[in-house]
C-alpha cells in the first residue's frame, strides 16, 4: 500500500491544508485514496471524507494501543491505491509525559511510512534548513522523505528556501503560497465540522486540491509513497475482534437481559440501534458502526435537529460527539424528539452518550430545555478541557461492566453540574483521579470519547442490551 504521513514541526503549520489537498488532488486523478488522521481528532476526518469519498479514520496509539495502529490502517486502506495520514500537533508531540506515545512519529514508525514535513516558512529563509535537519535527525527511525513549504511569500523567498534545503540534502516536494481564499473557519482547536458548512466545505476542499495541484509535485509524492515497504500485519476485522474479545473474557460478553443476538441486519430480526447524526452530532468513529453491525445490529442514523421521532423499532440509542451548544435553540425546539428520547430512557432503553450526547440528555443547555433524562444542567465555559484519560467503569451499565478499563479523550468547552451522578460512569485514574458521568437504568452518559476497537466487548454488550428490548 503506497502511503504518506503528512507531519509538521508544530500545530498551525498547514498539515490539514496539505493533507486534504493531497487527498483531493490524487482522488481527482482517479485514485482510490484512503484518508487517515493520527490522534483523536474527529473534525479533520470529515474534510478527508469529503476529499476522498471514503470514511476518514483515526489512528490513535493511546486510545487503541500501538499494536492496533497498523491493523486498523490496513482495514481502512483495503482496496485503495494510496493512503494519506495527517499527523497531529508537531511530529514528535504525543501524550503528555509518555514519550513518543500517540505522536505522529510513532504512527509513522508503526506504519513504516515515509514522512512529508509541512513547514510554515512565512518568517524564515536559510534557517529552514536547520529546522528540517533537526527534525530529520532527531529519531533515525523516522524517515523524512521531503518537505512542503507553506506560506511562501514571493519568488525570491522560494529561491532562498530551496537553496537552503538543497544544502541540507532535503527534497522540496511542494511550495504553497499564502492563500487566504482557501482558509476554513475554526472553532476551539479545530475546523468547523463539514456537516455545519457542507456547501462551503466542498468549495474549500476543491480550492485546496487546486492549490496543491499547482504547488506540489504529485508524481514525486506518489513515488515517495511507493517506497513504503509491506506491512507485516493482518487487517483489523470487526468480526474477528469481537470473537477475540469473547475468547479473552467470555464473562464480559454474557447477554444483558436476554439471549445472545441472532439474525442479520435487514432481516427484521436484528436489533435497531439509532445513531444520532446531522450538524449537531458530527462525531463517530467509523469502527463503532462496523462493530455494532458485526455484533448483529441494524444501525440507523437519525438527525435530532430534524427528525421528530426515533427510527421505527429502536432498541438502542447512541448519541456521540459534536457541538450541540451551537444548535441549542433548534434542539430544544424539537420537543417531540426530546420527549421520545426521554420516554425511551425512562423505559430502560440502552443509551450510550458521549460529550455532546451527555449535554443533550441533560435538563438544560445554556438555559434551553433538553431531554431531561439526567438531573443536570450544562453551560458553555471559558475553560477548554482537553486531553487523554485513563478510565475504569465504576458502575455496571448497558455499555460496560464495572471494572472495564478503557483509554479515552476529553474535548469540550462546556461544564455540566453535577459532573457525576449517584452511579458514575467512569473513574479516571490518569492524569487525575476523579469520577465522571452518569449511569442510570439503561443510560451510560459521559464526557469521555472512547474508541471501541480497543475493547470490542462494549459493542456486543450494547447490542445485546438492545436485542433484549425486542
């Protein structure tokens, strides 16, 4: 599988611009391009999907463990002509205090992939050679294959940069000039999700592709991608991962209130699991749906902004991440759906809610009535909560047995009061010790984003809880 990792010395250098532009430019050539993102970010993959027509997939060595990075990559890239991996933060930045763990450099090494360094050259000339030399020599196992210079100011500036990098023996694979017309709006630490600006996002991706086509040597980049050696791993499979989880700990997979799931999606026997989507709930890892389907569920998407009822036959409800605070009035105005969600939860229906889903289940969000499933109120905050967490399930729930350990990620600028219910969802063990979230009846609600590929048993457990509702 030809593959490239797009990295940078620091955040804000232009990784997303280059990675998305490359994906779109190669896709326009008729190639099947597999898009990936290092780390937990769930906004950039939306732009990647728009550029390639394939699901954007995350590769997170902290949440899933280093051993799963290459198998998850191989699963997502199956049948493609090229894979492009956008890095996270600076090339060597990872989980705080954990060395290279979850860094772009670690992902590149696990994938045995050449790295292209995107350098913001707007305020330097010959010094760029020293910068690139330092990144190329810091870890000999990271193979830096070339540089793309971003925000170059003039022809003369470009000449000085090229001369400096020629002295350092580093190929220049592209030069991009300052181009504010392709800038995309941002929020918190990332771009505004595609679902909130689909038409404008299409135009942005098209402009990025044109900029990359004009400024980058696509043939040289493809040649570099082809130097990646074969990966010695078996592609991840949701079916095999569920079977392995069962073999490892069969007690974890005991049915929840009913017989094991039978039937296949679409045959009328599979439990229906409704997954929130639309502009307010934009985040879901692709592997979650694949695991639910492999566990025997029929997954149906609904939009809490537009749909006034849950999908027919809903047996389980998944409400993931997003920015509901941007749509609080509209979510609140959809009273029929709020009532349907509240009734479903009150009847003991299994609900898995993460971050945005937690806010939606509360009593209010910025003063606007929400579903009222949880006796808690949420509001926007000046403080951004961001970082990896190590967690253990405190209470038995439809999602996980007490004692189940998972690694996750928090990313929100809201607070909910109280922050935990009488039966908390998680106890954090690192980097701080505290309890968080709510477990009541069939509801599991928390700020913590998790990646179910790390613990597939949660998908089977949740599917069995949904099946028991039939």
